[in-house]
C-alpha cells in the first residue's frame, strides 16, 4: 500500500483476483481470464497491472487449489480465511482523489490550449474526444459483460457511463465552438 493507505496497482489486481475467487470458486484458468478481462476493461491493457502472479496467492495461503497445484487448469480455487481477511483489508483501503494522471494531462491541455494555433487546438480537442469515446465504449462493454453481476456494480457503472456521455457531449460542443479558419483568434 502507498503511504496514504491507497492500493498499489499490484494490490488492485490482487483485490480483483481474491474478489473473483470469493465470489465463487473457479479454476485457475477461468479466474486468470476473468481477472485479466475485468482489469483490461477498466484500465486497458497494462503489464504493470497484469504482471503479478496469481500463484503467489496460493504461496501466501490466501487461496487453496483442489489439486494442490494452481497450474492445473481443472483444479478449483477457493479463498481461505486468510484470503478473506486480505480481501477485506484491500476492499476497505482509502481512495486517492484524482489519482489518474490523464486528468492532469487533460487539465493542462485545456489550461494552455489557447497558446496553440487553431488547427492544433481542434486536433487536441478531437484527440480528447477520441479518448472519451474509447472510455465510453470500454464502459459500455463492461456493462454488457459484467453489468448484471449483482451488488452495486451495475448502479456505479451506469453512473460512470452517464458521466462519460455528458463529458463527451460537452467536448463535442466545445469542439463545435472552435473557430474553423486558422487565422481566427483562439477560443
């Protein structure tokens, strides 16, 4: 954990793996696929997030395998009491406010957008629009894949989708208000 008691990327994946197993025992192959699927749909592909080994969960006594060897694709993984304690510790960790680096970059782009020629301003706003569209598509895909999983996840996901749609609409409007010709003053 970071000093502010927030999760590291590795701990986030650990939380996903333990939560997936706690939600229902499954094979190593299915758990690994489901963790990779979920993390990738939320953050996109990342070696930093998916590089940690799930075998470590067994070595640490957080999960058990019905075959004794986690690499047996047919063996069922189950969470242990120690795993439930670790799951609780991870689930109750603090959240970082605005920890996403992309928020900083976006803010800086808008802060200094006026310093660019109009054609570059438009290109940057279109770049941000593309990123928002990708984010919205990722969230919609997440809803299709995991929206009916139960609990509060679907409600949270719908709220995230609504925010992404609102943000995309705002950016489209902002882009429409930019001057068309390169000789015009910045917006």
